[in-house]
C-alpha cells in the first residue's frame, strides 16, 4: 500500500509517494539504530552493523562490492562528486555532456571550466536522442570525460549509454551516467551501464528524499568535494543518514531487474505501468491540439508521456498554465524539469531538440507509477480536454 493523496498523481519524474514498507523501514532503523555509526560504544556499533548490512544488500542488487557504493544526499550531490571528484584526478581536457542533461550535470561540468577544462555538448536529434554519428569526433582528443543521462526526464528519451560507455572504455575516457530516471523503471547491474560512475536518487523510486548513491568502478580514483569526518571511504564526509539508507534499500529491493544491454525498454516500475502509459497516451493523442513530444514508445521510458499542448486551432498553449488548470481538476503533472519549474523560460531541452520557438514553453509531462489504477487514469483525458478549453 502506498501513501498518496486523492489527486491523480502523474508526476513520478519529479518525485514519488513513499511505499508504506519504506516508511516502516525508516521508522525501524530510527528506533533501533539511532546511534552514530562512527562511535565505538555499543549504540554506535549497532548502527555501524546495520549500515554495513544495508551497504551489502545494495551492493548485491547492483552486483558490485560494498566499497563501490558511496551514500550521498541524492543525485545532485552524486553527480557533483562523480564529475568534480573524478576530474580532480585527471589531466584537464574536455568534458562532453549531452544537450539534454539535468541542470546538476551542467552545473558540475561548468565548475570544471575554472580548472582548465572545456565543455562540449553532444547534439541531439528532434526526438531528444544523442546523434551517434558524432561519437568519433566527440570522443577524440582532448576528451577526458563524458556524462550522459540514461533516461531523459522531460521527454523520456532512453539514451544508448551502453554504446557510449563501451566506446569511452576503449579510449580510456571516464564515463558517468545519470541513471536517476532509469533505475525506477528497472534496476540493471552496474556493469550493464558500461560506466565508471552511476548516480541515482531514492525518491524517484518510492524511497525517501535526501538519500542517493554514487556507484563507482572498482579502484576508480576520486577526490572528495567536501571535507569533514572522512565517512564513506573518505569521499563523502558527514554522518550517514541510516534511516534513509534503510528506506532506500527497501525501495530498491522491490524494483524489477533490467538487462540494460539486452532489453530495449525497461519493464516499468509496476506490472501495469507500461500498459497504462500506452492506453493513456493513445487517448491523449486523440485530443485535437496535442502531439507527441520526444521518441516513440520503443525508445522512451515505459512510464513517460510528453506532449506539446496547443489549442484545438493549433496555437501553442502555456504548459505551466495547463499544469495549474489540471491541478484545479485534481491531476498532478508537470511542465519541463521540476528542478527548474519556478522559472518561466523556454525549455533548454526543447531548444536542444530544435522544437519551434513558439512551442518551447508548451511541453507537458505525465509520468506514471504503480500507485495508479485504471479507474483513475480513465478520468485524465477528459480533464485535459477541459483544461485545454479553459485556456483556448
């Protein structure tokens, strides 16, 4: 059973309602292992034992050894530790990021400019997928690092991380993948990414906010980005948030497995999610004025819908205004990336995709999860139509 309000919540790419068993795991850890894992007395030892047991469980989930896992406050911190921390061990050169990355990746990459690095952008096509024909040029000297989002949050595009990872490995280039949106739909083993570094955040898969992971290749050298008590193998100082780690471990334990290099599309966060997404997408595209944004379902995250929303007469409508209208009608969705939703500007992702300028504020996103049922979803198209009419 999940904790969720009565509204029809279709914003899983922003955050997800915590599972009840996740909340129970958090409470249990807080009650029984509230000590500081670095302390030497019995209370601290009890916390340290739970911490290492959870680290072992999570390591098994990703088929790695425990010291490859670094607990962080979430994907944003993981991204910065991956990019800034690994760059500190490399000769300055070029970092390549895609044109559709999360703002955290862009911020971390831009930090490297002050340390003698240059930043290059891997162009994407009209579907939001990187242009693989640029691979040889972009992975040539002086590229030292590549960061590529595995599943794009705004348009749902599944990027070929395994292809890029193999090419980077053959050239000795450090490769980081932001898997924050991918892992909730199917949890691969770490080696499937062909990455040196993978970041993720628990609240995207019905875990708690405030906890995430950076998974690193064995023996990959990193520098910490903050000092302190030297926790997490000296790479991430700060007392470990043991209750949140327990919640994350519980949430990860129920995710479906996914063989990244074999399956084209992950299975989805719940047994019905992909079917429900397909049904809802079909009904939404029957509304005059709505058109698909991003790739088709064979190259899209299985819980993801993105549309350009216009009037029945074909004029672009503000997606932010649609979000407000739908909220009044009991539907929670999003326009663009939630981390940038407080700003009114053209979407950088839609700009990179060369969406015509008048439509760059018209991207509307619906992302599903296993807390939804068919009865609730059947109400959504009519409510979208009502909201469209209210703005036309």
